[in-house]
C-alpha cells in the first residue's frame, strides 16, 4: 500500500483528558476525512477508556503534511496538545 500511514495510540492520563477526546473527536474525524488525499482515517476508543487507537492513511507526503499543518492550528490540536501520542509513521519519501 502506497502513501503515508500513521498508526498508534493517544494515551490519556486521566478521565478529564479522555473526555476532551470524546467530545472533540467526531469533528476531528469528519474534517480529516474530508481532506484532499485522505484515504482513510479512524480514531476509536480501545478496551481501555483512556487509550484511543489511531489509524490514518494519506495518498502523498504533501497530503499528510497538509493534514498535520491543519491539525496543528485546529481546535483539536489546541485542546489535545498535552495528551500523549505514541505513533509510528510508515511510507512516504522519508
């Protein structure tokens, strides 16, 4: 499969952080899935209510970079910036 794939976890330290994720993830998913070059995007709660599974796939490095830039300046990015991420990125030109 070509393109850029990011997979991993968002790990909340407590229920307050998990509540922020629950409240804001539907809009984050909708906005991301509407982005040019987004082939798939999923963020879902795992069996542990403090851990979220993340899987995203973009068709090009440019599409992935545009997504990262949009997220950094979004409400989602601002509200979740202190929440731990454990991601692996594969594919692309890097």
